[in-house]
C-alpha cells in the first residue's frame, strides 16, 4: 500500500475480509485493520422507497473497485430490482 500510495486496502480470503488503513504520523506509519468480516455478512440499506435491502460484502467490494477504476459513474450499477425487502 505504501509503495502504491494508497491509504486504504483489504485482504480477502474465501472465508473473511479484513479492511486496512495506513495512517502517517510524521515519519512513522501505523497500519490499522478491522475485525475479520465473515463472507456471509451483508451490507443492509433501508429507508423509504429503497428496495435494496441487502448486498453481500463481496459484491459491495466489487462495486467499489469498479467505481474507483472508472470515471463514468453510469457505466455500472447494482440493479435494485433484483433485491426484495428482507
């Protein structure tokens, strides 16, 4: 991460994902990391008029990677009609 100039990252295995952040304090670097997130966890978004109720952590990471690598924000999106309220 330091070599590539990125502050955020993640490590993902078949079972878990750990999110990383590098914090610079003067000439010292600290690596912060999350608790492991199991593969079966999901991100839940609710609210009035929102049909999307769950999305897997892996699909959320794929979406973020794709959006970060493309300037056109209309090029890929999650079709909310595929999801129903939980």
